C-alpha cells in the first residue's frame, strides 16, 4: 500500500528559529512530491518536486527531494508566527490520478 | 473571486439523514476531486472526475455518490449518514487530467458533523 509518513507530527518553536520538516514515502511508481500549508481552511500549494537534489525556494521556505532516500525536507528559516500551520506532504503516482498525503506536521511558532 | 468554492461550510445532521455538498471551480480546470480529512488530519481521496467522467472511486461506500453536471461542478451526495462520516470534506481541482504537473487547488472545506 502506498504510504507517506511525516515527522515530527508536532513541533513548537520560538519566532526566529529555523525548522526542518521531514517526509518519507513508500509508493509504487513515484512521479512527484508536493508540499502544502494548511492554516484554518484550504491547503495551499507550496512546492512540487520531481528531480532529486534540486532545491526549490520561496522566500524563507525551501525544499529538496532525495529520491535515493525516498524522502524530502521542508526548511523554514527565521520563522514567524504566521508560519504556524499544518504542513502536508503528498506524493503523486505514475498512472494514478491522485495524491497520497501524509498525516501532516503541526507547526506552532511562539512569539 | 474564490477559485474553488464549496457549500455549505458547516453541516450538522443526525444519523440516517441524507445530505449534499456542492462544489464549483472557476479556474477552467478539467479535473475535480473530493477528499476527506479525518480528525487526525489525514487527507484521503474519495473521487476524481475528469470533464464529467468518473476516473477514481477509492473504495468509498455506496452511500456516497458524486455527480458532475459539467466540468466546473462536482457535488457529493451522502445517503444514510453514519457517525463515522463526520470529517472535513474538501473539493479540489487541477488543470490537467491527474496531478503530475499541476498542483491541486482546494476549496475551504465542509465540516460535516453527524450526531
């Protein structure tokens, strides 16, 4: 069965800290890995990764895929209270019209 | 303008009732989805439609019946509601058939509570 596992499940840090969120996957026919941020409502798209070793960056957020280790990390530097959210990792599979999601990491940034 | 909109936002109902959730997207996307998010925040796909045609049905009970009158709308009807149906239901859309090159755009969710 296709599986995506995220760690940690929950993380509490102070504003200004740097955090690293992990995602590992066991799927048949991997196609791409995606990161989403979910605050109170809809998950919003952050990154899509298809190639190993190429970092994608958006402001203080960055992410990289390691296909050999079947994993990805999401880094957030100089965290702000607005970064508090659930971060979801998902994998798309060749030949299947769906995303398989991990259970999310709940990130809390304290002032 | 909201890209993917769902109604209602909240739905509280008793076991055994039948209810519907509506979804509309104005992004011009061809593919629409229903996902269920449980209390542990796992998002699991239920259905996917491409241009009104069902392409995924992920072992969802027959009590759940999606309907897509056109490619901009995907509604979800649930018969004989059970306690275990309580969850947040998300509608989503993507530009191309499948999610390979185009990420999902989610609606704000419908929180269903069955008492």
